[in-house]
């Protein structure tokens, strides 16, 4: 299922609904544009903790995708370990895929 999540992240990037990188994701959380945040599994604990703090403040879901930064970067076409999706439809699909993976 992680490949499907990565595919959805790639689609959101091509459609212009992806925000990449810590600073831009943090800004999208503060302005409430982000609908979901996806983190790679090897992101630093400090970054993860800070993003979760801001996401919880605004009730925005955060998922950790079972992939490393290299795989996530390949999916979105830019080196990053953190992606926020600003489209509700894509975000809902990612949440559904992550829930089906968890079961």
C-alpha cells in the first residue's frame, strides 16, 4: 500500500497540491492549507516532533509512510522527507490507504 500512497503524493505534486520541505509544510500547517502531512520513516525525531506539534494544534492528520527519504523523493521528484497535501480529495484517499495498511 505504501507504493499507492507514494503514487498519490506524486499525483498531488504534479497537480500542484503538494507542499514540500519542512519550512513550507510548517507554513501550510499554520495557515491551515494542509489537509494531511506525510513523513518518511527515516525523518529526524526533532522534525517529526515539531511537525506533529503544529499539526495537532490545527487538527491535521500526520502519517508516517513506510519508506525512506530516497523513495519519497523519487515519488515527488524533489529531495524531501516531508510532504503536505493541500487537496481534500487526495488527502482523504491517502488516509483511506493508510488505514487499510494499518489493518
